[in-house]
C-alpha cells in the first residue's frame, strides 16, 4: 500500500478456467482509470477478446490495455511470444511504436508446435497445441531461444522489469494482465488438466519482475457462469441443449472449440479469492443472466434481481464487486469503485 492512498499497481487474474472476460475488464480499467502501462503475461494459447467502438479484437500477444492510446504496452520476461502471431497483431492494431518486449521473453518456434502435435498426454488433456508447453519445457531445460536472439525484434527490445519498476517509482499506473484462469494453474489447478504455467496473481509478479510489496489491488474476474475448454473436471457441467437454451454457448478464441459450461460455482470462486488474495472482484456477462441489464452503466439502473445476484456473490466472497460487465463493448460496464470507496 502506498502513502496517500494512491493506487498504482493492479493485477488482473481469471478466477475460473480462463475466458472469464479479462480482456474486456483490462481494456476498461486501462481506459477509464488512465493506466500508463499494461503488461500481458502468459502466451499465445490464451485469447483475450476486446470489443471497442464496434470492432472486435482477438488478442494473443498484445495487452488488452492497447485501447488506451496513451498506454505503453509491455511483454514481460516470463511471457512467450511467437514471431508471426506477434508481428501480425502488432501491425493490425498499429501499436508498433508503443510496444516493447523484454530481452528475456521466450520465443515459440514451429518445432514446438510440431512436438506438441505428436504428444499423447497433451492430446488427452485437450491442449490448444500452440507450442506453449513445449517451449516452456525447453526454457526449463535452458535451450529455448529468447527475444534477444532474434534480429527482427531488435527495435522492440526493452528491460521490462526496469521499465515497470521505474514507472511505479514515479507513481505511474501499471496494469498486469493475467491470462487463463486460477484452476488452469500448473500448481493450483486441476492437474494434469492444466496449462504449463502458474496463472495466479503471485506468479504474474514473477513473470513481470515486480516484488510483492508493490501490489495495491488484485482484481479476480469471474463470469456469471463457468466455462472450460479441453478436458478436466467441471462440476455441474450442463448438457449442450441446456447450454443453448440458456444462451450460454461460447466458442474458444484461439481454437474455435465449443466451451463446456456449468453454472456459477461459489466454492471455486471462494478458493480463487483465497489463492490470489483478491482485493476486488469483477463479474462479466451479467446481461446474459439478466437481459434487462444489457448496456446498463449505472448500478441503480440494474434490475433488482441482477443487483441481488451481485450482492449475494459479494457477501459470500467477502470481497467488493467493483466492476460489472453488461455487454461485450468495453464501455458496457457498471463501475462501482467510487460508490464503494475503492480506488483503482
Ligand atoms: P483468456 O485470457 O483466454 O482466459 O480470455 P479472457 O478472459 O480475456 O476471455 P475471452 O475474451 O476469451 O472470453 C470472454 C467472452 O465474453 C468474449 O467473447 C467477450 O467479448 C465476452 N464478454 C466479456 N465481458 C462480457 C459482458 O459483460 N457481456 C457480454 N455479453 N459478453 C462479454
Ligand atoms: P495448453 O496450455 O495449450 O497445452 O492447454 C492445456 C489446457 O489449458 C487445455 O485444456 C486448454 O484448453 C486450456 N487452456 C489453455 N489456454 C487457455 C485459455 O486461454 N483459455 C481457456 N483454456 C485454456
Ligand atoms: Mg480467452
């Protein structure tokens, strides 16, 4: 915590199995709260969707905070990029001049993708086969090539921990975006049905190179129902017909696979709060449970049952629900920070 109550470092993490809508919430926070830096952790197996001014962006490398044109974009040492994905995204978004990649960021190559496609364990857990786990394994074995080994990246290279810690020293706001979700964590998730990294808040710090004492806020993002792509346990999983009838059908951003669906899981949510030391909770897709909530931006205008649903979650988790998604657009968000006296 900083003297004078200023909030400068915020971590954003997924509370279930990924795809909770972190992209939308990160974009909102960067825009509405004036974050000067956005760092994206994780790798290209995770797709953030951001819908901004009617355009849909599917992000696999670039931080969702790019929607704020003043925001500097940072790929940290613990992340992994793939050159074709990185450059096509950077060009499409026109962020060449404000994105930097740490010298030590890992680089996924075709050999990693090929190796994963032949791996029977990865097939059995429903991997995205983007080469991420194979590249992580090479990193552990100290044979992965890093960003500094590729000439093409030269003009983007930076010392991300130095950039971010210096920004914090001068009280500039930094948003660290998590990818995937708490229960896909290599350590805290439903092993072996997990991804190849720790996805929790504490691991984000290690990926970016910032110490724990600098953290001000940890936002854990939940969707109003739980989704999971790939294999692994999913308590209360609904049949496809039931999912369609409720309007809860989704497909994966990276793989296009249908997402498996279950109702909101209070126990998992509570454990995610515990594992990440959540100080705030964001809930997305309230409009899917309560169609009259669609596009609402003010708490008082939400239908009474929607408000009650949020308050029930809040009292169960004992953490304030500060941001609520009411539509795909970044600005379709109810922001309760001021009402609840919470800074962001
Ligand atoms: P990962 O990093 O892969 O875990 O993804 P993510 O958490 O960024 O989520 P992703 O974008 O993959 O999936 C969330 C989906 O919900 C996207 O299609 C978003 O556009 C959509 N979405 C997010 N918030 C809301 C909301 O409040 N209402 C509605 N209707 N859609 C939303
Ligand atoms: P891998 O990390 O690509 O090998 O995939 C391992 C497991 O994590 C599979 O069940 C994937 O579906 C899941 N997974 C990986 N990234 C994401 C994501 O961004 N959202 C949801 N699930 C993911
Ligand atoms: Mg996703």
